[in-house]
């Protein structure tokens, strides 16, 4: 799909057609395209819980202000950020070590830098997880639209309740939900809300 | 540009051709395309400082680990998140009021909900600013690439130093920098670092 058209046509869709499923192969295609997003040190401090079953939707809907679209969307993604994504436990470090021909000193230096930059306080850790996972979230919505799939990001949710219900680690943060599916064309889409443009938001120095 | 190709070809480019400028018209086109990104309640809790002059680059480079690309890139964007973006002071609320035909009760309800969701603690405020600005950052890199412009997100930076040097408000957070320009083709781009794929990062429920 042409990217300009995609940006114009990507809308946050409030109503999903509950009779149009997304199979796992298609979901994989979306995710595998979206993870091409960049991240700090390529650490990819994120993971996804994909809610596809009725049982899963029922666990989630009450924690998302009972939004009907959780029940209607064939898939809702819980986007999870890893506040400890710079730590030794991240498997990306092993991949990095291999990619630099086993130069342990170089990787140790990168780990030290990442820990200093992103791990020096609880604020920094949260910032690291949320901003990187934000990159993934946008990438997912664009990758989905490229495959004709509509989306709706949701942050009108019980962040702590979802964290608990789905057994997230202390080091993890619920960034947002993204409903995926196909717009229910029997419904009406509101006109797109206006955006603040270049002149409104940019200072040139 | 075809979005699949764009995703494959968008790389974080370490070397920018310092002889290829980006004029303000083109920069505006990138930003105005990127702001079509969604945000919570459409609050768009973000703004941008675009560093284009030598004087600006000299102020920034020392706060970005002296990365050469700050000096070479024709433009570097400071992506700023607004931790108070749900507050009355956000002009988007006035636009929302107009869009619902002056229904003050509806807008008051939305403000109350947003304040509850995003303003209940310092953590929540940071999370709100960083995740929404993350959506914008990814959108900017894709919009740039659509216009043939390469980019490089940077978070190996002195967040507090940049905050101070550029006079940001207490309620604002430096999310990341994004260098924009054209790859210096006399340099070599490293192979793309691998990504963790669907199977590695997704739990299905």
C-alpha cells in the first residue's frame, strides 16, 4: 500500500466487525513487519499478549472500561514495555555479542552505557520502556493497515488491573492496548479530529 | 512509496551527507504527515524543536555524546513529551468542545477521565508523555522515509542537560532525538541487526 494513502486512511476505528477473524499467520505477518521498528541499542524492550479467545476477552474487557470493541475485535494486543530491557537478561545482548565476533569488551561497554542511560532511576526505566514500546505500537498500527487491518489504540484502561490479571512482572509496564480487526461498515466513522500542524508544534533553532 | 518496501529500507543511518539540506517546506511536509499519528483523546501531548543552524547543532552536540551525526544531519528533531498534556492548558480541548457543538458537559467528562487516567501520579504523567510521543517519533521516521529522508533516533543523550539547555518546562520530557537527512553513500551501512519475531515476543491467550 502507498504510505501516503495509508497515513490518510489509518483511523482509530471504534467498531470492529465481529464476524471477520484474523488468523495467526496474518497476525504473525503484522508483528514481524512491525518489529522492524528501531529501538535503543536494538534492545527491543517489549513483548505482546495477543487476546484472541472469548475467555481472554472476558478477562480483559472489565479492565478496559467495558469497551465493546474488546469483545468485537478479533484480536486485541496488550503492548508491554520492559523497564529492565537494558539488563543482562535481555537475549538481544547475546545476539549483539555474536554480531561483533564475540568482542566481549565492546558488549560490556554497551551494557554499561545502556544501564547508565536507561537504568539510573525508576523514571528513566519507565521512560525507556514506554518510549520504545511507543515506537513498536505505531509500527504495529501501520503494519496492520498495510495488510488492510484496522486498529484502535486504547489507554483508557486499568493499567494496574491488567498488569495483575495477566501476571506481568514487576519490571514490566502495560503501555497500551491495540484492537485489531476490520471496521464494521454498518457503523459510521466520525470525521477525523484535527491535528496541530508544523507551525503549531515546531520551534526552529 | 510502498509501505512494505519502506519498512525494509528504513534504517537507522549513522552517517548523513552534510551537503544535502532539508528545506523548511519539506520538513513541514514530514511533520504534517506524521502528526496523523493517534494519541490518547487526540491530546497530542508533544512538540518538536528542530535544530537546523550551526549554532543550534553546537548547543546540542555536547549533550548527545558528541555524536558526529548531530553536526552532519541537516536537521535534528528534539521530540518533547508533555506530561501535563491532559490539563486545561492543552488547546486541543477547545477544538474538542467546538467539534461536539459546544457540549461543555461532554468535554468536562473527558477532561476528568483523562486526568484520572494520566495524571494520578508522576509515573502516570511520564508514561502518558513518553508513550504518546513514541507514537509520534515512529510516525515521523516513516513519514520522512516516504519522502526519501533517512533518519536516526538517538537516546544516548543527556536528557536533563538538553532539558535545561533548551529551556523546557518542568512538565516536559525529552523523549529522544531524531536526526534527519540523507545517508552519506561514501560510508558503509552495517547489516541490519536481527529482530525478535512473533514467536519470540508474543503470547496468545
